[in-house]
C-alpha cells in the first residue's frame, strides 16, 4: 500500500486518539484554540487511556478493508474500558451524530462529546448499550470472543472482528472461547477474526500472554486451531504498513475459506482460521513518562496517565503537549469538522461499524414461527390421571420450533452436553449437534450443520446465545439447575444491558434470554449434594423488575404454555424451572392456559371447599415436586380431618407474588388477600430457598402467617422422596406444619401428627434398608374421585 | 519393568475395577460366591462407570511410584463422578477402614462398602468430603487443576497428581488453569503433574480435546508451557508398560527440575513441567455393547452401562459376566481380603493417598501469628474528626501478617490484578507478586518468590486459595465487589464442602475462606454500571448459617478488628465489604472492638436521645457509605427538628439481624426489640439490595416498620454522591423517608421535606454542570460538637 494512503490512515488514527484524550480530560476548549487552562479540564478524570490507542488503530484499519471489500463488519471490543475509542470512531464516521443529534459533527458537538464522557448525565466510561455499534458491555472481562462467535453463527456474510485484550485473555471464559472454532461452520456461519491485543499490562501487572515465550505463544494458538499473524512494533508508520498488509492477507484467507466451504464438494473439514496478534505499547502515543515515572508501554498508562491536569500546571502542560502532538490542524477544519480526505476513509451508511444493523439486533429480529402448542399437549382426563415427563413434551415443542424456523436459521438451542439428558432429544428428529471435529460412523446426532450447540461450558453456551440474541435471533439455554450459577455474572451483565437498552429509544428490542433449568435440586439421584442448588431465582430476582420472570410450571402442559410464551417475549430474562422425570400431570391444555395466564390461582379440584368460602388453611405451591408433595399433604389432611376447609393455590409465575407496585406481573393486594386470606395459615411448598417467598411477599397483609418450606441446603445422593424429607418439603412435614398452625381440631390433629411422625420414621427405616422409597410413596396417585366432587 | 510386576499391577487394577462395579450395582453377594440374583442388585442404580477404570488405572500406577520414591502424593480427581474409584482404592489400601471401621477389609465390609454407595444414609456417588484422600468435590467440573496448584504452593515435597477429564477440560476455569504454571516456583512449591484423561466422551457427546488433531493437541499443551507425554491405547498389559515407563520418566523429570531449582545458581527460569495425556477407552473393561448398542469406548458407558440388571435376566447376565471377568479369585481370599501380594503394592501409613495428611488439611493447619491490630489503628479523636482509607489500613495489617508468617510460609493473598488498586499495597513492603515469566528491570513488585498472587481470573484466585486452605494454610482473596459473582458457583461448592466436612469428625477444621470485597458499588466512579452489584451477600446468605458471615465495617478501625477476627476463624466463609476511598472515621480502636464484638449496637454519640429513652425514630446503617449518609441524614433531621428523638444503630455483622434461632450470631428478639423498638419507624441504609434486610428481619417484631434503602440497580459512571442519589440512599432521600413516617412535627416536616426536595434538584443541576459534587457534600463533616453533648 502506498505511503500516502498509510499517511491518511495515520491521520485518521490521530484524530481518534485526539478525540479519546479529549473525552477523558476536557470539558471545554475542544480544539485547543486557546492555551489549555485549568477550567477546561474536568474536575474528576474518569476513564481508561491505556488500551484506547490500540483500539483506535484497529478501527482505522478495519475501516479500510470494509470499504475496499464492501464488508459487513462488527467490531466486538473486548477491552471495553476503552470506551473513548468506541465513542470517538462512530463520531468520526458520523453514525454517532445520527443517533445522538445533539452531539453534532462540529466544534460545538465536539465540546459536548468531550464533556459528556464519564460525566454525570452523560455516557459511561466503558463500552455500553449507549455506544453505537456495540453488542458487548465492556465492564466485566471474559466474554468478547464468545459473543463474537454468537454473532457470527448463521450470519454468513458477517465478519466479526473481535479484539481480545491480553488481560481478558487470562480469564477462564475467554481461554475456553478460543475453542468456539470447533462449532463454527464456514458454509453457513460468518467469520470471526480474533485480534489478540498484547499491550503488555493490566492495572498493575504484566499480562501472561505478553510475557510468554514467543514460540509458546504461537504454539498455543496453533494448538487452539488458528493460524496466527503477528503485527508487532511501536513505530506508527511501520505498524500501519504491517497492519494493512496483514489485514489484506487475512481477509483473503477468510474469503478463500468461505468460497471453498460454500462450493460443491466441500470436504467439511474445519478450516484453520486466521487470527492477528497485535503487539503495541499500552498508552501508545501518550506521555512517555510523568513525574519521572515510566507511563507509555507500562501499566501506569492504564487509566489517566496525567492525573492532576486541572490542579497542576506541569501536568496540564504534559496534557496540552500530548494533545497538540496529534496536530489537530491536520485533522479538523475551522468548524471542528473532520477534514474531507479523512472523512472519506470511513465506510458509508450501514457499512459504518457504528451503524451496522447487527449491532442493534432488534432491527433485524424476525418473530419466530411457533407451532400450536396445544396440538402437542398431553391428554389429562382428570388431575393426576396421566403421567408424563414435562421436558420431553417441551422437547417435542422445540422440535417443531426448530423445523418451522429451519429456513430462517434464526433459532438455536444451547446446552452443556445435556440436551438428551434433559429429555429434549426430540429436537434431534429434525436437526443435529453442530460439530466441526472428526465425526465417527458410530456417532449419534453430530453434523456439520446442526442447530443444537453442546459444549461442557456453561460460559460458552451462555455467551454464544447472548451474541446470537444481541444480533437479532432467538434461542434457549437448557442447563442443570445447580450449575447455572456458573454464569451468574454473565446474567448480571446481560440484565444490565437490557435495562439500559430499554431506556434508549434507538435500541430495538431483542429476543428474550430463555433458560430451562432442569435436572433440578429435587431429582439429583445420580449426583447428590454438589448438584443441589435452586438459588438462581434469588439471584435473578435482584435484577430490574421489568426484565425478570421466574416460571415454575407444575406439569407438562403448563411447561408448554410457558415455553411458548417465553419465545414470544422480548428484552426479558425468562427462567423456567421444570423437572424431567416422570410425574403426575394436573392440568389439561385449556386449564393450563387459563392458569398460566393468571400466573397464580386457586385449584378448586384440589381444595376441600369452594373458592368463595373462607378456608381454615391455605396450602400453596410453586414448582413441580413441591406441588406434588403439597397435593399429597392436602389429601392426607383432608382424609384425617374431613371438616377442615383447605384452599389449594398454585403459583406458576413467581413474580405475581410481589406487589403490583414493584413488579408488572405482581397481583394487586386485593387479589392477593382474596387468594391467600388476611389471617389464615399459609403452608407454602416452594421449589427453592424459602427466603425468596418471604422476600417477595413481606408487604402482603397475611405475610406473618406464611410458613414456607423449601430447600434447606440438606442434600445427598438418595431417593427422590428422601430428598424432600431431608428438607421438610415432603407431604408428611407439610401436613405437620399445617396442623401445628390450626386453631381447631386440636385433639384429632394431635393424633394425626403422631401418625405423621411415625410415617417419617417408617420412611427413614425403609429407604435405608431397601434403597428406594416405600411403595405407598412410589405408587401414590392423586385420588380424584373424592375431590372432584368438591366444587359441586 | 518386568512383566510379573506389571501383572501384579494389572491384578490390583482389576480389584479396584471389581470393587467399583460392585459399588454401583450390588447390595449383596459381594464376592459372587453364588450366582447373581435379582435381589443382590440394588433397586436404584446410581453412579458413573465411564471414567472409573481410568481413575483406577492411574491410582494403581501412582501407588507404585509413591512406594518406589517414597513420595507424598495427593490425588486430585477432576472426574469426581468417578466416586467408585476413589472409594475402592482407599478401601484396598486400608485407609478407608481406618476412618470408617464399620467398613472392614473383608467380605462383610465389602458388602457394606457396596451397599452404602449412592444409597440412602450411605456415601454420595461423587468424590466428596466423605472420600478419604480428597480435597476436591467432584460435582461441578472445572476446578481440579486450580485446586491442585493451590495445594502445591508452599508444599515443596508434595507431588499433586491431578486427573483432568476431557469433559472438564472444556470449561473456562480449567482452560485458564493450565497457566498456573506461571505462578509456581519449583524451589519453594511442590509439583503438579497434570494427567489429561482423554476417554473421548461426555454424557452424550465426544469431547473437543479427544477429537482434536493430534498435532494441535500437542501444540496446545506445549503452548501452555508443558511437555506432554502420551500414553495411548486399550490393551491393558501394553498400557501398563507404557504408563509405568512414562511415570518413571516424568518423575525423574520432576525431580531434576526440583534439584536444579533448589541448588545455588538457579537461573530462575520457569521449567517446562511434564504432563501426561492418557488416552484410554471410556468404560474400559466394561461391557463392549448392550442390547446391540456400543457401550465401551463410547458415551453410553458414562453412567450405568447395564441399566436393568435387577429386572432383566439378560442384563444381569451381562453384569455377572463382566464382574467375573475380573477373576475375583485372583484378587481376594476366602474372607474377602485383598491377597497379600496385591496388598503389598500399596504404600503404607501416611503415604497412602487415602491417608495423606494434606488431604485433611486441618491436621496440618497451624494458627497464624497475628499482629496487635490496635497498634495499627487510626487515631480518631472524635467521631468524624479523622479521615482515612479503610483498606489502606487493612493493607498495613496484612503486611504484618505477611511478615510474621514469612518463615512458616502459610499465608497468601490472592487478587485479580487489584491488590494495589484496592490499596492493600503495604504488603509489597515485605513481599512481591509471584511471577515466573520474564521480569523487566522496570517492573515493580514482581519476583520469583512473591506471596501475593495476581492474575486476571477470579476463578484462578479463588481456586488456588481453596486448594491452599484445604491443605491446611491461610489466605485472603481481595476482589472487586461486582465481579465476585464470577465465582458464585465455586463458593457454592466450597460451602457445601465445609458443611459436610463439619459433620465428619475425622475431617479437621481448615482456615476460613476470607474475602475482602472492595471497589464497591458506591464508589465505581471509573467503571460505572457494569461494576455495580452488591448481591454476593444475598447469594452467600443462602448457605448454611453456621458457615456464613457477612461483615460491613463502617470505617478503618472496625475493618481492622473484622480482618483480625476472620483470620482467627475456621470452617467459615467470611465476606468483608469495605471501601478503599478516603472517608470519615467514626470509632477509636477500643470503641471498634466493643462495637464489632457485639456486631450491632446503638451509637450514642450519633443519637439525639440517650439509649434508654424510647426514640421517635431509628436510623440504622450497614456499610461504610450508607453509614456516612445515614449520619448526615441524622444531622439534617436533628437540625431541622431539634425535638425529634433519633436513635442511631449501626450493624457490622449482618447476621446479627437474623433470629438467634436461625443463625448463631443472631441477637435474641428481646435485644433486637430493645434496639429497633417495637413500633417506631426504622430507616435502614444498607449497602446492598434492600431485600436482604427484609429477609433477615421478617420475623422480628417491628419488621413492618422497616424501610430499607439500598441498591436499586440504578447506576452509571457518575459522582459518588450522585450514585447514592440515583438509588435514594443519600442523606436527602433518607431524611425524606424519615419524615414521611413521622407521626408528629407534621408542619415543620413538610417545610423540611420541601427543602430536601430542593436540595436534590440543586444537586442534580450542579453535578450535570460541574461534574463533581456540591462543595457542601464534598466538604461535609460530622459535627461532633453538637452531638457529643447529647449523652451528658
């Protein structure tokens, strides 16, 4: 490439660097028309310089290849604290001012651009939803590469340039994410171009990858299956030449891979995708040293290299020299507009990385075609008269979703090696697991173009799905309940993204992040205590109310309704918890629909008095196993104390419990009081930690009478019923809890209580001898005959 | 090695395999003295066969090298669901029966051994605290290698053999953990021998590493800095020879590295440690196929390869043939005792891996030598009359701990690149960061023998510390508050480990897992919303009460007391949340001690009425920023409404809020009611999500009058005070909340309220213009003169 073109790129880069420094430091005098004074400098300097010049360097060079090759390119910025770069560049290319017209492309706009950065009421210092062109919150490190791959799946024409900082590269999720190349099919998917940015330092330490022996570094990435290209140095012009030549070579390589894989007769072999290792100084082009201490090319440049530019004349001089060193007069005209020959370097329209529709996935989102779930519903002639595996039915539903949207290629199912174990394997009737490594003749359900993604990393499953959703597609993540905590912090970041996005009119809604949590705490027969933790609901409930939904369908038909519903929603985090084991079924499709739409309701057929009669006692449940045990307890109570008026309430949508003032799904106090009474004991059998129910209901009238049974952190490898007993969630303990709160029937209650205690002893002795539950437990069926007449 | 020795090892292996199958399947007829009948087979078959024969194979071979070389070897079993192996081997070597005398080393014991496995009242199917020789819960995958390294640090004579399953190897934490070799010093630390076990399959999928191109696989581990040795095959005798030869070579290599690094003149270069890649069939020696389907060397052998051995004669025949194929008569004598020539293969005494003291770290734990924290305390002449950075003082304390225990080498500090950022850098006066890569002359605080461990991976920090604690040492993990969620699931597993360990008399207490959470939600000026999440407390509070402690010291001296206290405790998870920014100080050392010992108390000096007078209002706080704002609110109220009787309560130990029946630190209802009154409004300023306070106090008399202000998930990059305002935790909102609940002073309250509203508007306008807080906020000091006279 000729020198003059490189010189233009260099000026573009300087413009971005100038704007980056300006954002960190200045609130006035943006073009340095006058000498820099204290009052031009912000009183609080908040931001990160160190990574920023490297990000600007990459942006400028990507612009060139986009223009030359007419690419759709998404920039995923792993070092997200380089916010100044990711704001400066959209401003330079014009996409910023289109979204935020108040930040114009002139000196007035530049002043606002500078002032707003890390300023109250302004924009955050990290790459965030507010940043045009981004799908990736830059706060918590580790997910850049996995988001990049998620974006590339089923986007054959997209190239995702993913900058991975060498700090981030030390995290676990990032270290695993390199293996995503084993799941990317070059024929149907786009390309990911990882750019490992070795600037050498974190906050106060060198990075592992930057200090490794160069041969080991190369070997590592070859081992991961990439072909690494090295761009190393600090002289800007030499680096421009090297980067441009390397990018050209790499883009040709990507194109070749795609042409070959999309032609007939493709071998199906996984290609060795190229990647770039960019080694450039941290804080490149910034002050070399400050107060006699090394800053450039060292960790001291991480945040604000000159810390007291407002209060200290010497520091301010360093800042001014630094900024003037970019030769602002060679970059902007008198009005503060980028000079035309530089503006011409950026792509135009939707090709600008700040305006790429994929980075505002809601723009591209198409609703899924969904089957009629009722056609798949289980026949439940009477409550308890059918048996079924809830998630198996859900699998059939997902199979239909897969099939109906196969052509659109906009739905994927993620899971850590558990799709079949979680009994969703009906999906394999219509698709396979994507697998780009060797496939043996005896392998089952592996293919180059599968739409189910399985890898033993919850981080990868979650991150891929996030990237997929954020670019306008749909999906569901099925996971063992206990291990979903592995991605707690990822959920956190996604919830924050959704919360902020919803406040930005220009960000269009994306499909919800849907979880199926199964193999849950109550049925961990194979795996025991380590696999028993129902606390994800507690974690999620801390997030903003309008984003979060927690569903506990008690049986298969309710699970179908909930699944169908969740796939129709947007901008939410839907957590569905449901078991996979054979279990009694309660509701017909129509009943399930009515019940789920309300989210909470009285089950007349399970109550011993009509709904309009004030009961002596409320038994409530949320979750499949708790519902079964609560029903069994109701039956025991009804048999022992036939005059007792019991109302049975089931909760599918946990957020209905919260006050309507706190959650959009919360029922009003009037409705709640009518259902749970004002003063009667409520025995609540809940799937998870009992506290959550208290937390959600503490403002309700009758809260003081809520007695919640749930997981008490008592677990091991044992029988299903024994797990319930260990945690006092079983029918006997629930019935005992009820009679202890009753004001009447005291004598009969006492006898009944003693009988229940004996039952518990009997159970304990039985399971320890036989290793399975007592026949009366195993064979228990809800006795519909008695109760079905109750409402008459 | 001669054939006869290998044949003996093969028999030992067969014995372990036999016992493994027996545990999964049988409840009687352990030696197959009679034909296998249905009633000999357990009714519920729970366990995992697939990985087990490989684990047994490794165990048998490690036994040989331990004996030959007199090694202290710890076996960390990554594929922890291979529980049968890790129970069978201690039984064979006798360590099992020493710990569990009821499981004797004969046929009667063997029957019990079989029956108890995955049986109610028995032992879990996964490697667990119940498993002798283990420091590693085998449920959630990802942490084997990082635990292994944690165990090896400062244990120069220990060799940690760490089996990494190829499933686990796909996880993020494991992928990052390979880089732990950059933090292990061969001179002072022991050796970790990773054994990557490629058995090819997970639950229902092949594994990435097993299907990778062999050159890529080798390149990957060379890139990680290891020297991989391959042991591959399926013919047992050939594999025994290969494994024995490889282990000999590897042990020589380890010894050479250690001799060289411990001699004078060591270069300090990081060695290329050996590792073994063991490729053997999943379900090795089990049924080749069942019902016409491939089982051995395929994922179908993952759990129970013959599923209906009780109910189906054909299946039972397969099981019987399989077990008899091990030739039980060549393994055990008539009494069911291991034959002497096989028993002689195991090491003896504490060299047996099931009896290694390091695997029961409490046996080796020595108390830390701790400094007199009061000698480091800040001088606080009057409340609010001193300023200080709490964590900087803590750093000084930790420096002393480091120095006092330098010789014992049993204390380490972990952090993800944040030790200095978190202002604990005083520790660098006496030690450095351990760093085994290149060190440049201009680097600061890096050394080959540093005792601070920094890597940008919370997973690695946490896992190393766990391994270190579990083998009997001490430490502290300092972390940005928001990112501690990254390790939620690791905390989970550790809490479960502690809970179960405490129920086992033979497991001796280990040092507590101590966290400092700082750079917290209220002071994320540089980083904004992505870094704002105080929910770890909620997560931890779900764990068993006797394990969990949550501390919110309001200033530096209280932080010192809490730190000192936590380092003296055992078997706990102590979470300390404290800020690093300059802040007003409230208590002298003596006052801090009294206050912290109680955990919660009235601050007379901040109240407007004596403690024995019933107040009109209680203002309470937990956390440093909330305390400052609550005090400022108290001052505002006291000034505006001088007749108002305000009581000020501060909570350091959050668990005191819970009922004494639920938590050992909970105060009694009488004490609680006395402090918080029975019916007066309580305005509670809390550091985290408000719900937690409700959850902890919902059973208290006055709960209905608790109004908790905390984090409402509203955040961005802004000023410190503005963050409080956004979440209504600031002095103005707190004072407003108070007057809204007052029954008296209504007229003056209304005026005061209007003034507070105006203040909020004024603040908002000011920060948006100036980018910093109003001078009256920045310069605010507690006015001791007025309030100090209150008690007189």
